[in-house]
């Protein structure tokens, strides 16, 4: 899983999500689910994660706002592996070692 970008520590905790923007398809499911969970409404523009697409150079960036609660809900619904919960990544890697 090389190439993951993580946020800095907050309140002596490490950001629980691995971010792989190169895998993002721009579906914005993470934004939709974040807005539903944290705001109780279907409004991706108010979510705590932002999917930014640059169609000219075909890149995507994923940014978390200061309001992000680090709940990991966005990663639970990412079908493309652009957002991965660290604890799940560790579990999967441990399973591969046993094989």
C-alpha cells in the first residue's frame, strides 16, 4: 500500500484513514455518506471531506476539513480503495502473512 498520504496527529492521535487519491474514481460516495452521518442530511457540499477532480490532468485529491471527526465513515463506503481504515489495512496485511 505504498503512496498513502495521511494527515497529521490531532489531540495525540494519529489520523485513522489511509488516503490513496490515485485510486479515487470521483464518485463522491464518501462526501454523501459523511453528510448523512454527521449532518443528518444528504448534502455533499457540507460534508467534512472534499473530492476535488482536475479533469484537465485527470487527477483527484481528497481533503478533510477541520470539522472532520475522524470517524472513518467515508472509508467504510469507498468502493475503490481510495480511503482505507488503518485498522482494516493492518488486519488484511496480517491475513496475507498467514497464507
